[in-house]
């Protein structure tokens, strides 16, 4: 599963990783798994550039994997 957030060129994003991890874990529980783990680092994607090529809007994706017993086990 992928979670993400966006921020502008002049923003200094503050990410609540504990809340993001809790959200991922809750989604995994709904699918029958016991936990969720972040992996593969962050993926940054520029969504909008100005006329000088400067990124004005960035989207960041974090990939999570459900772990623990699979459904039916």
C-alpha cells in the first residue's frame, strides 16, 4: 500500500510518522494482517514546475507492506 502527502516549494513539511504508521496498521488489520512496515524509502514526484523549472508542488509517496499472519491462517 502507498501513503503520501504533498507540499509546496516554500513549505517545510512536518510529517507525523506515528499517525501514518497507525493508519497503515489499521488498513492492514482490516485485511487480516497484524502489522504494517514502511520500506523502500520515499519517492518524491514533482507535480508542478514554474517557468524556470523549479518544482512548485511535490508529492511524496511512502510504500508500506502488511505483515503478520495472512488471512485464513
